[in-house]
C-alpha cells in the first residue's frame, strides 16, 4: 500500500474506534487518510466525530433494503468510487454477505471485543464472565465469510477481575481496542501484514492463531520494575 493509504471506516454507533484512528492519524502514528465513513444508523454519534474531522460521511440505512444483499450492494457502490486500500469495520453491527466480503477480500478488517476464536457475535464480555475466564480482550482480524472469523492480526488481553461486570470489562477492553486498531491498520497500510493461505503474516512470518499479542506499554513497564 502507498504512503497515504485510503481508508473507509464502517460504523453503527459511538465511533470511539473511529476516533482512535482519527487521533492516530493526527498524531502521525498512522500514515493514512480516512476518505469515507459509512454508518447504517442515521444518528450514530460516530458520524459527528467524522464530520468534525472533515471526513466525508454517508448513511446507508439497512432498514431501507428488503434484502441483505441489496444493502451490501449499496455499500459496495458507495465505497468503490473512493478507491480505498482498506475497509475497516469499527463497530459495524451488520453481518455482511459473502459477495461483499469476497469483493473486498484481504482489504477488509474487523475489530471484535473478544479473544477470538472465543465468542464470535454479541455479549462477549458477559460470556467471558459467565464462563469464569481469567482473561478477556479484543482482536483485529481479516474478515472471512463466517461471522467474526478470518486470520487474526493482533489481540490484546486484560484480566477478568472478580468485581467485573460486562460494562466494566467492556470499558477496559475498549481502551485496548483503541490501541490495537490503529496499530493493525498501520501494519496493513505499510504492507507489513498480509493474508496468505488462510493465515495472517507479519513481516512475512506467520502469526499465531490469535494474532500478535499486544502488551500495553504501561504493563511492560510494570513487569520490568
Ligand atoms: C467495539 O467494542 C467493537 O469491538 C465492537 O463494537 C464496539 C464499537 O465501539 N465491534 P465504538 O463504536 O467504536 O465506540
């Protein structure tokens, strides 16, 4: 991918991950340009974040389409003229059809709030608590045609504490999301990450099944002291 890779970001809600991407670009940590933000929810707060950053926005309301495939065709038609290098699902709460996924194959990534392959779908944090998991987290992965699957690029984990609720855990995991998504996007934009033979590669080396394990800087420091 070229120096200033062109990104499309698809959202449905708050857009805090979109904001993390905008902030990383502003900070010079992500060499890319978000050229389009699409929301399927007309009043998604993330649209306000995009407009504040001067990014083109489009609303494609899934409720106006009688079939999933027609909605997906409208999405693809909206994205195509922008000639994007990467499409990022950042809290985009629609299941995409295989046709759409194939059309954007290997330039489509998603952030999911669990340590995949655990807990595809919804209510990930409550499931981690209910199952007595010791750790929860988030994963950025290439999108394949099964829900929340495809080769993982990077993940970050946080311990599940005995006082955690789904919302306290979600808040902690969200902070990690805001660190790993810009990093994964930067890796994609700089050509460091690729999808080959159903595996994600970083610098031509096969990544482990859960992707690169990201350790936040403060945890690294704590371990050393
Ligand atoms: C994030 O937890 C993301 O992992 C999930 O949806 C949430 C979106 O949050 N897919 P935001 O809209 O980016 O704040």
